[in-house]
C-alpha cells in the first residue's frame, strides 16, 4: 500500500513537471491577453500616473514568471508615461534597462518605437548626440520590418524625432533646410500608411495634423508664404474632419495664419483667423498665445485705421502682460518652502490628461515641445531685431505729431511740452512722479493721465519706464564702448531705484530679458 502511494505521487509530480515549456507558454499567453491589453487600454485613455502604477505592478509579475517580452512592454509603457509627465531622466534609465532585453525578444516594431521614445527623452534633456544615436538604432530595426503600416508609421515617428534634434542643434538659428527635409521624410512615410481601421486612421491623422503645422511654420521662416498657408490649412482641415478637439493644433494653426497674413498686409483675413484663435485659446488657457493674438489684432486694426479697436486690444495686451509679469514676479519671490510643498502636491496628485492615442502621444509631446521652443526663440530673436531697428531712430524722432489740430489746441500744446520733456531726458530723474510732471506741465494729474492713455496708450508708469528703457537700448546700440559694462551700471544711469525694478520694466517693455539683449548686442 505504501509503495503504491509513493508510486502514484511520483507519477503525478512527473506528469505536472513533464512539460514546463507548455506551462511557460500558457503563462505568457495569459499575461499578453490580460496585462498587456490592459496597459494598451490605459495608454489609450488613462492618466500617466495610473499607467506608471499599473506598469510597475505588472512588471514585477512579468519578472516572476520570467517573461522578457512582458517586462519590455511594461518598460515601454513606463517610458511613455515618464515622457508625458516630464520625467525624462527616469525614461532614459528605463530605456537602458530595455537595451538588455532587446536580444531576448523578437519584436522589431516595438524595439523601433522604444528607441524613438527614448530619443524623445534625451532630446528634452538636451542630450542630442544620445537622442540621435537612439533614432539611428530605431532606423536599423525599422529596416527589418516588412512594408506595411507598422513600418511606415514608426518611420514617421523616427523622422519627427530627427527634425526635433536638428532644430535643437541650431539653438535660436536652426538649419531650417535640414529640419524641413526631416519633416518631408516624415510626411512621405505617413502618406503610405493605410487607413484600414479607426485606430490607425486616428493615429496617422493626429500625427499628420501636427506635421502640417510644423511644415507651415518652417516654410514661413524660409520665406515661402504660399506654401506655409497651404500647410496650415491642411492641418486645420484634418482637425475638422477627424474632430481633434483635445489638442492645440487648430489654435496654433489659426495663430500662425493670422501672423502670416499680417506680414502680407492682408489685414481682414488676419483679423478673422486671430479672432478664431482667441475663441480656441479660451479652452486651453494659454496666456502667452493670447498676448501674441492681442498684439496681432492691435497691429492689424491700427493698419486699417481702426483707432478704437486698436486701442481696445492695446489695453487688453497691457493688462494681460501686467498680469503675466506680476505672476512671474510672485513666482520668483515665492518662498522655497512653498515651492517644495507645491511640488509635493503635484507628485501626489493624479493629473487627468485624456490621451486618445497611445503611440502618437509621444510624437505630439515631442512636436509641441519643439513648437514652443522654436516659437520662444523665434520671438526672442524677432523682438531683439525690432528693438535694434527701433533704436536707430527712437531718440532722434521722439515725440508725437498731431494731425488736423491747430498749434493752439490744448492737446497739441501739452504734447509739445511732453516732447520737450523727452528730448531733455528728464525722465531719468529718479524722483519723477505723476504729480511732479503734471505740476511741471501746468496740468491736473488726472488730465495728464488721460492724455497719456489717449495718445500714448500707456499709464504714467509705463510711459516713464518705456522712455528709460528706450534710452538704455539706444545707448547700447549707438555706443559700443558701453557694452563692456555690467547690468548694475545701466540700472544706475536709467533712473530706476533697483535692479529688480529695471529688469522687470525691461522685460515688460521689450519682451526679452535684459541679459539676453546685452549678450546678443555684445556678440553682434
């Protein structure tokens, strides 16, 4: 009896252990069907924090059953989520972990996307050589793929990465021809993707809408306005057709078209697109873009001779910029303790970002980052060049001339007095106030404020500060010997009472930091 029992027990154990390969295969199939499917669904419509939590949990289980492909896929989800939340260093570390798994799995398409997503993280960290190296590795695996949607879609992702890296290489003056060449390769790849299902159609066209937007901006900078306009309209057409309402492509496209028409002096068309962008901006709440739109509407209305509308947008522009600058000052002066507390709150909170496409989100983040970076550097450069152009005549042509008024008109008399005040540079007096200037001009303070608002579109403080800033800009432009001085020197001769006040006023008046302007004019 005892011998029979042991024989039966050994027989059962032998049967259960006789086919470990089949048992492993079953575990892997269950993991792929349940855990990997769940991660794909989360990337499609979940929050980055939830993806991180779930991917880390599933990754431990994949390790437990020794499933390398499962670990790799969990890591891809982590890289995606880390990029979405700005944790680029963490994304690169997970990417290195995946490097050790690549030879253990057979999934060229996912390896290709893995390297493209890691390249995105390196790009945002400014490690462009590493980013380019990852993109070249992605190309190697892409070449192994058979012709089809996987090959062409991932190729589009890769070339968008190359465009971003190429733009970052040139800092404020990228090689636009090379950037455009990468974008056109991306376009060629995407146009070969068949729209054989709803998900692929969305993925392809979401990427295409951002691509056409970036091609439009690049063409505009290359002085090809008709080509740029065509690309912008293609981006808008795709967004309308597929109802892409959760991204900012329509806002950016309408803003860029308005800017394009302003340069071409097509003011009516400019106003139409700028007003469309104003409506779209309310949904995304982007004050920097709103500021640009107010400026575009002010300039186009003024060019049309619509003084009332231009005055309206001037006041909105000044009010918004005051609000933005005050917010920036509060941010700079915030106690370190408060900053740490806020960061901790951000870390512990769940951000509800609805992501409608899994793989394409990394592309959109990359393109948006490139767009914002390029717009910022372009605007700094444009503001600097405008400032230099303005400095050529600002002191020689100070003052305002009033048409259709007699010399005895009270407003004209007061404006002539203001012109004299400006030419004598009395605004450099640190003690100047609204009351003291009104007394000097023999007018009531509230009347002086109204004259400044009506003819200068400025408050008294903005008027005085702008005169001081224009004076400093002119000095630096006209006398190269002054460029050797440090920032404090210009604070002392400008009439401001403190360095922080001077820096704040300079940024508000010119749109660029004084340190940027000083460095640029020293270099040029």
